[in-house]
């Protein structure tokens, strides 16, 4: 069993936090915004509930990826981590698409609650675009992140399976 300080969980957190730091650095270098402004924009654009759920699923997918690579695990134990990781990665895509539908629904609800007049059209359009912005950003982030996680997990599994097959052939065992 993994120890607390040397196991897959702290390594997954390290990978996750490293990706956040690299993302913030890239955003700061490509925009004129500071780190505080970028963090504030992310919070306003995605919302805390999406960020918490997204982070949890990504962390779990990374944890499964690291457990998949663990030496000494047999095929049956490795398969559990492969399946769990794939479900977590698929959950990231599902979350992004669900929040897209939620944002569109909230935007339409905001539009339907107001009688459009020349006096309030700017306010209503502002609410509508804020909800639509969140809607599409969650898919723009969630779907590619899920694809990346799935690729990471599947390529790792293929590499491990190829190594096991090669070892079995070298030892003269049936593959």
C-alpha cells in the first residue's frame, strides 16, 4: 500500500498544481493581465462549483494514471485503475457539456424574466452573454482536458501492456 507521503495522491496533486502554474505562466506571458487578474477572471467565468468539480475529476484521473503505472500490480488491478481513470476523464467531458447546457438555460431564463425595453436591453444582454460565456468556456476547457486525460491513460496502458508482452516473449511465456 502507498504511504501517505510517497504515494500516488501527492504525486497527482503535484502534477495538477504544476499544470496550474504552467497555465498561469502561459496566460500571464500571452496577456497583459497579472496573475491576480487571471485568477479573478477564471473564478468569474467558470464559477466555484465548476472549478471544484473539474479539479476533483482531474485530480482523480491523475491519481488513477499514477496507480496504473505502479510496479507489481497485476493485470486485474491495473484494469481497475484504467477503468476508473477513463471514467474520471469522461466525467470531465460530461461536466463541461453539462455546464454548457446549464449556462445556456440560465441565459434563456434570464432573458425570459425581463420585458425587453430600450431602457433595460443593455442589462438583459449583459446577463445573457455572461451566462453564455460560462456555458461555452466550460466545454472549451472540459472537452480538450478530457481528451488529454484519456490519451494519457490509454497511451500509458498501451506502453505497459507492450512491455509486459515483450517480457513474456523474452521469457518464453505465452502472451
